[in-house]
C-alpha cells in the first residue's frame, strides 16, 4: 500500500498510472531479484523499490516530452468541482510546507525530506545520518512546530507523534 500511495503523490500521476508504476516496479524487482535484491535486507529492498518507482515515473515524464498534461489527459483526471478545489488547496498548502522546509537548517531539511517524502522510519534516518533516533524525533517535532506556526491551521498532521505521513 505504501508504494502505491507514494506513486499517487508524484506529479501528474493519477490512479491508473500509479497502478501501472507499481506493476512495472515489481516486474523490475522480479528481474533483479537474484542479481541484486536477494542480498539486501527488507529495509534496503523497500528503499530500492521506492527509488525504482520514482525513476520509472521520471522515465515516463521524459517519454512524453514534458511534465505538462495534454488536454485529453487532463480531462480524464478531473472530478467534481469540490474535489478539484480541495486537491488544489491541498497542493498549495503542501508546496508552502516544502518551501518552508527548504528554509530550515540543512540537517532538519534532510530529516524532513527522508521522513515525509521518502517515508523512511526514524531508525533508518538515524542510521543513515549517524545520529540518534531521539535527535531525529526532536528535529521532526521542531519542523512540525515550525510548519504549524508558519503555515497555520491548514497544516493537518495525521497525529502529533513521529509517524506523520504526507
């Protein structure tokens, strides 16, 4: 479910395209299993799958020549007016959050990106950066507090704990 959800958050990827990306990613994984994936632990396999999915999406964007959708593709994506309105507002708030994160100290930016964009656990982030999990959690709390103060009530966190998903 996490891989599909990640695919659906990528720019210009609707539900059928997200399903296709997940399928192509798992096909690639099957072909690479003996050569590469069988030697990795579960966490590394998961990261590899996310990276491959992102790269497959980029390949598709390049194949169509730009990231802009044609009018025919856009027509297939539109939904009820309220849904479109909510998606637009969510997209604006999300962009404001990422813009604010880009202004944070570099270490906090990395932690926020790995957690909220790449969906890494605190343990994985701590291992990668060579810091403690409590430091990761503290930096995430500072980032959440900063976003809530800067962006306001539009920022809706799933909970106040560590495992906030964007």
